[in-house]
């Protein structure tokens, strides 16, 4: 039986671990061929190996434009075309504004915002050849409503949200859709900087219980299916959306 993503050709960044790894596994399970991009070569290759012949790993450093261009071109060559680009990679650095420095600020904008622009820049021509496509960007609920101690992170994710909205309008006439996923608290290693700043997991657990209506964190397996929906033709009438999945905080 054909899956929801049968014959789809998908590139996903930041898929060596956490939400991205869950999404890549679902892509393959639903019939897609997938190129996994990550800076962590050991974990990335292990993930691709776990997923079998329909997954391929390519190392990419998302702070370098040439590296992103070469990654997209190599990914498209392996896939034989491109139907969906899922830009899941991100970086989180916590800290008070007075103690923050420009290098950390620039690092987050380079990965969380600029890399999404560059990925789309080099992917769109291949989607035009296919006559349609889907770009799915990872932002954060912090990009919709900023979080204290995460000013730089919130700003970079807010840039991602508005980038997706604007790009969706720009590409709609070409049947290339752009949507953004905005998770809240998800139980992954990615959130460790924020947890450390708060004073540890016990403090974070109390905050989650107090502020999240469902009184718990999400799990990567609860976020990854949204990637499948947005990469598939099931979402063919959806573009320009920032989809918040945070246990009810934003309602």
C-alpha cells in the first residue's frame, strides 16, 4: 500500500537527532526518499543507516552559503529532483541581554534565519522544475511571543516566522507552499540551554505544569507528524501558516 509520501523527494536539515530524526523516520515510513543534512556527521550517518536505502546523509554547515548551495545540489542529485525542503536545523543560546554578545546573536541568526533563506534560495529553482513544492521551516512558539532570557533566540525565530509568511505569498502563484512549525516545550536536548538558565529540570517542570494547559512537555513524535502533513499533498491548500503546537499555551 502506497504511503502518504509515496515517491516524494525530501531534503531535511537538522535530522540527526530529536524532532528532525523523528520526521525523517516518518518520511521514509510513508514512502519518501530522504536526504538528511546535519553538521553532526556521526549521528547523521547513524540515522541514515537506521532508515535504510531510502535515506542518505550529507554533512552541511549551515553558517556557510557555499556549503548550503552544495548541499542542496548534492541532495537533489541523489534524489533526482525535489518535492519538499524541511528546514529543521536550529540553535538555542540563552542569556540576559546585558551579558549577551554579538557573536552569539549572529550565530543564532545565521542558523535559525539566514540558513532558511539560503536553503529556500537554492531549493526553489528545483521545485519550479517540478511544477510545485513544499517548504517547511522550523521556528518556535518563542518566535510568536518572545521569552525572557531568550531574546536572541526569540528574535531569530520571529524572523523565521515572518520569512515563511512573506515567502509563501511570493511563491504561491507557482504552487510552491511555505509553512512554519512553532513548537513550545518539547522534551529534547535542544532546550537544555534554556533549562540550565532556569536552574535545572525540576524548575522547568514546575514552570511547564503551571503555564502549559496540558501540564506537560511535548515529545518529538508529537511534532514530527506535522512535517508529514505539510510535506504531503494533503496540505495542498495550506500556505503561509505558522502552526503552533505547544500544549495550549497560545490559544
